[in-house]
């Protein structure tokens, strides 16, 4: 049976989710930062992680953003094929939610309307929207405001198939090493392997949404996640890029079938402010 959803409901949810994501980090990220503070070997590194913990506490208590860079709003919609939207255009509804969230939540407006003319749109719109049709009569919304310190350090590598697993690992190591302090470490590393040029990039972004500590259910990919995390934490970049044993909190890898002639790999780096909120309406 078809279920009707008013687009105004989508707008209101997205408004609240933009504010929530910017004021409170998800429990898995908080836990990962606390664990890192206990395990970090460098004194200065522990001090930086302690300051990040304090910053999170203040943001939550005082209802202010965790970071001044409140991100570009990335919105994932998994739309049940038995849903019928009423009351207006869905994309407009999403953007209206972002507009209200960033205005009412006093979040920094970080979006320019034309990438070269660069005039601020003054309401943080448009969002980047990824929609997928799934079974059911619900809509699963994920709002992930993305900071650009770390987005700027993300990379796509079009590897040759013969480069295989070692080539993928080298690509991840290169991206994080080159990012150094610019990605505001400790980082979460989202990796997409396979698909096409754009598919691997979207998979890498989706990988950032997976809770820290939850691994791929493909055994050899899980092993690769663990191995890469260990190796990244030997790079010495450390919290805030000031040295230490906590450069990354997690490496999350998603995969997809690809063409016989290619091996696309995307590395989407997210800073310690890895924000995402999920709701089902
Ligand atoms: S990359 Fe992350 S921590 Fe760094 S300024 Fe942007 S949002 Fe803040």
C-alpha cells in the first residue's frame, strides 16, 4: 500500500538533524575519542584529545557547534518505493530543511553558489543529496555535515587491476600521509573500492557513516581495515597533527563490483568531527 509523506515533515526533520549533528557527536565517535585519549602514547597527543573531549562537552551543554566549520550538508535519502510525497518537490523540501537548520541553529553558512564566482548563498544551501529507492514505505534520512579541511584532502585513485590489494593499501596510506595535519586528525577514513569513478567516491562517503568499531562483514576487507588502521597510527601524525599514535580512529571500507579493466579507489577523509544523524520517517 502507498504511504503518503508530507514534504514539510522531511523539511522539519532535516532542520532538526542539521542542528543536532552540529551540536552533538554520535556516541560511537565520542567513545572512540575517549578510548584514544586513554591509549595515546604522546603526552601532547593526550592533551589535545583531552581538549577535544572538553570541546564536545561544552558544545553539547551550551548548544553551540562542535566546530566553526559547520560543513556542507550531505543528505542521504533511502526512499521506500511505496512512499508518495505530497506537498511539494522533495529536493526543495530538503534544501528548505537545511536553510532553516543553519539559520535557526546559528550555524556558519559555508556554501558558495558558483564554485568560481564564489558568492556565499547565505543559508548553506544547496545540500548535496544522494537518493536511493529501496523496499518499503519509509524514508531513512541521514544528514552528514562535511567539513572541508578533511574533504579537501580526499582523493580518487584509478588503479590498474594488477595493483590489487597492495595498490589499494598504498593509496590509502598516501592519502592520509599527504593530508598530514590539514585534515584535523584524528581522522576517520572512508574507502570505496570498485564501481566507477563516481561510485567509489560515494561509497567512500557512505563508509564514513558506519559506526566506528563496526567492521566490514567481508572477512578479507575487515582484515584490511584493521591492518590499515594499525599502519596509519604508525605514521606519527597524531592528534592535531602534533605527533602521536592516534592519527586515525577507524578505516571503513565499502566495495562494489567493477569493470574488468579497472580498480577505482576513493579515500574520503573525515576529521574528528565526523557528524551524522539518522532518522526514519
Ligand atoms: S575539517 Fe573538521 S575539525 Fe577541521 S575545521 Fe573542518 S569541521 Fe572542523
